[in-house]
C-alpha cells in the first residue's frame, strides 16, 4: 500500500462516517499522511481528525476513534492507534507494506512525481549574470539551486519556463567594450572597467574576428569590441552552464526592452494611476504598496533607469502568460523585494500570488570571498575543474538558500562516506552491484514476488523511507527547498546500508536454494535504486552504477 492509497482509504473512511450519520462535515479530497518520528508509532500518521473536529463539532479523539475502527477493516492495515489529542498512527501488514517495492519498480522514473502544482504556470528566473565576465562562485549557487527548483516544480506538475535575464544594456557594457579595446592595445583598462585575465583572452578572440579593430575610430572600436566580446562571453556562459547540467528555456536580452518596451511599460503603469511627474523626471508611486520610497522610471535627462527595465521586464513576463513569476536573486538584492512587489501591485497583480522573490546568501569555498571586478574571482569553470559538477551541485543543494555557506573544496572532493554526495551515490552504485551479482547467481525478479516475506525490521524501515519520497518531493517543491531532497537521500542511503548489512539478496553459496525471499528482496533493492536515482536526478546529480 502506497501513501497515496492509504490517504484514499482515510478519505473513504470519512465518507463512510458521514454516510452513517456519525459526523457531519465536508470531506476533503486530499489527506496528508506522514511518517511518525518514531517507528514504534507505526508506519504512517495523520492528523485529519484534529483538522476536522472543530468543523464537525465533535472532540478530536472521538472522531479519530471512529475513523480508527473503520480503517482497521481495510485490507493491508494491521493496526490503527489513537494517540495524544487525536492523531491516528497506522501500521501496515508486511505484505501491504512490501507491495510498495513492486509499485516503485513499475513506476520507474515517475515515482515521486505528483500533481500538487498541476495547472500552475511559472516563470522561474535565476542566475541572470551580466555578460561581462565568466560565471563566478556567486552565480554557481543559484545555478545549482535554481535548476533543482525547476526540476522539483516540474515533478510536482507545474508548467515551468526557466529563464536567464541577460543584462546586456547600459554603461557596464560600454565599460566592457572599453576594457577589451584596452587589452587589445596592451594598455590598462579604464577606471571602473574589467581587469580580469579573461578580458585579455576575449580581446585576443575579438582581434581574431576583427584584425582591423585598432584601426577603427575610437568610438567604433568600443562598439565593435563590445558586440563581439558579448557574443564570445555569452557563448562561454552557456557552455559552462551546460557542463554544470543547468539548462534554460529562454535567454532573455535586456536590450529588447529598449526598443519601445520601457516606454510602453511607463504608459501602461500611468494608465493604472501610479505614475507621476516631478522635477522633470517620471516616477512610480511604489510607496502606495509598501516600498520605502517612490522610484524614478525616467530621469530628467530622458534616460530610463534600471528600475524602468525591471518594470518593463515584469510586464513582459505577464504578457507572455506567466501568472506566477519567481525571481532568484543574490545576497546584495534585498532591496529589490519591496520594489519588485510594488511593480507587481502597480501592474494590477497580487504581490502575494503573482510574484515570489528568493534571496540567496553569500558563499565562500576554502575561505575565499570573490569579486569579479577585482580580477581574482573564483569562476564556475575553476570549480568544475577542481571539484566536479556532482559534488558541487549536491553540496550547494543540501543547504537552505538563506544560509551563508563556507565550504571546503577538498572535503567536497573526497571519496569517503563522510562526503554526503559520495555516500548517496555509493548507495546507488551498491544497489546496482547487488542486482548485477544477483543476476549472475540466477536471482530474477520475474520468477517471484511475495511482499509478506519483507518482515525484517530493517525492511520495514527501508520501505517506510521509500514511501515517503513523493511527500518529500511535493514539500520541497512547495517550499522551494531542494535541501529537503538531499537530506532525505542521505537518510534513505543510511537505511539501505543497514538493510544491506542485515539481509541478503544473493544466496550464500552455490548450494543454497534460490527462493522467493531472494527474489522479493531484489525487488526491494531495485526499488531503492530507483528512488535514489530519481532523487539525485531532481538535484541534477548523476547516479553512477559503479564507483
């Protein structure tokens, strides 16, 4: 019996209680079941009686007792206990619990997917790096977390568009072009420019494309260098992210907003009644919606502000049919929360429903804080070469986004059980090895399956952990917290290793008869392999078959 099937049984018990006149209440179409903190309290627990008691006008324990008597008659339920003020603790019989192993194997890659976010259309923006230099350590965290959130939302039924907003307009691009020209000429970059070694490499590539660069008029040099350097840098960013197993559906160019979209956005917001003119500038009255001050859209000299681009970009997303917009921003963007929510409200949306802003905290590796303009940045390419994609993605995913991180690169590389990613990947590789050797011994799943034989204590624990996976996925998606999946996988790996130490899938030797116990345990082994693979996939981490 899966957790979903148990939830359906609870709903059926509620329907029966209402039909019998024992209680009058609207029966919910969804009931949540969870694993109790202690295995002594059964396989699953629900607080549905506590949730409905007040509406039903009965004491929670009375409602729980009524449901317990009905659930006790359900095939596959071994016992139901009423605990505390009205919790229901449910224990399944071994056969019913063990049936989950076959369900997981048959579901394969779809096990863990759910429909909790079915029908929701979401634009998820993350990384959004300036194309003036390589992706650095700060972008790396949001790349790992953003892509994991994308995978979780998709697994929970949402329609998701992953989007990279490319800041390819403004003074920073002019400084980028001027820096390339300076390096091409062998001179120092201008004040406020980009001094990194990568600029010298880009300058060489630009000169290869345009050998006549330095023969052009000065203004044209900067314009040509800016455009060619931008193309080289953007291609490098895309290639690096691809190596990091991060993929975007849309690469949105800020430039496109300056072909009339900004002006149109200002007029649309004016029509909403939130734009005013003062001292020659055009303002948006964001204080009406909680911002700490009103914001300038168009300066007195007629030049749009970055805030104007933000407003135009928000309206662009809305026009493209995204009711929900999630922004993943860096640690230095706390001030954006109020202003972006104010834009949403000024555009006629509900800031609590139509926009969500997540702020990631700073990250250091081996104690080195990095800044791209100082020319000593730790780039994603460096991290991939040093640590590798899997350890890097997993290590970043296993912590909440709002927690500052200080990681040790050498520890992340270690192939030992003290390294969480190795521990989980090794568990997956071990399941593959068990299946491979069992097959060589003649143990085949197709020859038999008797779930009642999965009666060992470690098997009950492992099955309960496997059954919890869909709930973990749904919760991680709802809360935008991939670390819940990582921590779950570590717990699952621990349960599997304990089971492996206690229960054999293969016969001891060639003289031991192969029985349904061996075959059924192979089903459980393969179910564990599938869940480990599915969970690692949600984090963008590979599931190796050998280690």
